[in-house]
C-alpha cells in the first residue's frame, strides 16, 4: 500500500513537471497587440499584481486539485505575456525609434490579455 502511494505521488510530480514544460511554450500566434511604450509600466504593474494574487490564491488550502491546476496554468500564461512585453520593451529601447511595439499572442494569451486590458485595445 505504501509503495502504491509513493508511485502515485511520483507519477503526479512527473505529470506536473511535464505540464509546466508544456505551459512555458506559447502556442500558434493568433493575434497581435500594439502596446504604446508609455503604458508598459502600468501594464507590468497590473500583470505583476494579477500574477501575485493568482499565485497566492493558488497556494491557498481551500482549492480543489482542478482549481489549483487551472490557477497554475493561468500563472504560466501570464508569465509568457510578461516575457513578450519585456522583450518588446527592450527592443523598443534599443532602437529608440518607435513609441510602441507589437507582441504576438497565442489563443490563451490573447484571451487573457483582452480580459485584462480591454481599454488598451480600444
């Protein structure tokens, strides 16, 4: 019985590691978003806040396994968006020409970004 529990735990740990690897990779590009350079700091602050809140609620004990996995996936999607914004901002700063930059988003990133920043897209 103890060996069975240990095997299940090891299998779940392996599964979660594989999911995290998969979630780190963006999917096929479905949309692009133009981000004005002057709004980058506000966007990053909001993303950091949402990421922190999501992580905190993910770590709480009251969540079901399904809810916890969904929150974890959302954190990975947010981190992918943040990486793309940082890369775009850095490129914009190096070129010192444009006052805005584009980021390409997959389906999940696009949906989450539109929910959080609808006012930016208007």
